[in-house]
C-alpha cells in the first residue's frame, strides 16, 4: 500500500483574498458586496463570512489574520502589500 502526504494547501495573494471576501456583505458595517468597507480595506468580519460561504479557504483566512498582533471584527485589513492596519 502506497502512502502519500496530502497536498500542501496554497494561500492566495492578499489582494486576491480581499477581492474574494468582497463578494459578501460585511457583518460589521453592512457594506454591500463588491464595495470595500472603508477606503483602506475591509473589516475582519467580512473575511469570516467569506470563509463560511466557501469564498476563501481556512488557510487564506489564517494568512490574513496572521499579519495582525490583535484584532476584533472591526479591524480593517488593507489589501495593499504592506499588510493590515
């Protein structure tokens, strides 16, 4: 019997994850799908909703949250390469 390791899960680039998350409304500010929550980016709450709806993966969400020291649902994730605020 041949045993193989599972495939490594890949994480998309942050701007791509943010675009996918914008396909749902935000549970923090109730921004409609397709528009960012603020000029800087989107609330963490939106990413959680996107993951529950299968638009982003668990590893995608962990990659986004891993850029933060601490966060709440109201924390804004910037889709720029410099990370979150």
